[in-house]
């Protein structure tokens, strides 16, 4: 039954990574900027949710945290918009500077404490096919799948989604058709920030003790998911997140049998998988292959 438990935990962790990866990809598709301040946005959303929980209740606090993260992401977008456009690598490096500033501020606010969101499930567990798993992880899996479904429904079936997809495919042609690149950029960052906050809320729940001021580094576990799935593929981000979550959970759970590989092999296993993909299929599973004319 341990295998069932490991798979459920892996899928739930994969759904969380998938939400973070989807945020990365949404911002990249909308602006061609890889937001390395994504983790700080996530921590800000969780922090806002944590201070609101006792005042307005868990559900409303989470909504407030998600909106706060979306707002912060939109503000970062407007700051980056002040830089000259053209070199997206420079803009990506700019997010590193913004991240350093945000990490310093979050360290000041949080200190050495762990932030929690006061979820109503606590340390409750349930039995699935004879395996005992934390209730929060099952809820994380269900929530992640629902949000992913809503995301794809909006982007495939609504006018808003059509404008976003058109702008990400060819921003110049989309602009000629009256689609505002500024609104697409703003929406991309806000959506990405909101998705990161939802993932962060679940990372702050049991079985984790909460998130500290340096938990922004957790989003880097989702980078292998982005690379594996494809940097410009929303579906690939989800699949990559599930692959990374399951891989990390399985390797960590059976680390005793893999002791010859050294301690902490579970934490680095997604990066080993990422390296393999970069060597064999750099564009990822669903990523667009870059054509080079000679």
C-alpha cells in the first residue's frame, strides 16, 4: 500500500508544481520574460493570507492572498515595462534584482517564523485504497486539477483567452488587430502570480510546518517541470509538474534503497531529469522547436 500512498502524494505535489510551472509559462508566453521573482510573489500571497485568516476566515483569506499576489505581479510587470524592450534576457535578469529586494523585505516581515494559513483540515488524514494520506494533499490535487481545467477552458473558449493566445503567438500581428500588448502582459503576470499564491498556500499546509522567509526557493523545483514540459507550452507545464512531483516523491520515499546515490537524492532527482531532457530534447515534450536558418 506504500506505493499507492507515494503515488497520491506524488500526484498532489505534481499538481502544486504544475500550478507554479503554469504561472512561469503564462508569464513567458505573454511577455517572453522568465520571471525569477516568482517565488517572492508566492511568499507575499501566502503571507497576506496568513495575516487575514484570523480576521476574515480561511477561504476569504486565501482569496485575499491570491489577489495580493496577482497585484504584486502586476506591479512588477509595470516596473519591468519601464525598461527598454527588445532584449528579453535583460528583462529576465531584471526580475532577479526585483527578487532580491522582495526577499529582503519578506525576511524583515517574517523573520525566523513559519507562516501558516490556518486551514481547517490541519493534520487530518484519509484512507485511499488502504493507504493513509494527508487530507490537505488530496484537496491540493483536486484543487489543482479544477484550476487547471478552468484555466484551459478560459484560454480556449473565451474572447479573453483568444486575445492572450494571439498575442503570445505573434504580438506584432495581434497589435495590428487591436489587441493591446500591455493588457496581455498585465494579465499574464497577474494570472501567473495568482497561480503561484494558490500553490504556496498548499505548500504551507500539513505535512509541511509552514513556509519561512526563504521558501521562495521552492519555486525553483518547478523549473525542471517547465523545461521538461516545454517553456512555451501550458499543457507541458502541467505534465512536467506531474512528472517532477511523482519522480521526487518516489525517489525520496525509496531513498533508503538508493543510499548508494547519496543523501538528498530525492531533492535533486528533478534536476537530474531536467539535465537529461536538456541533453536529449531541449525543447521539452511539447515545447516549440526553434528553427535556425543558415
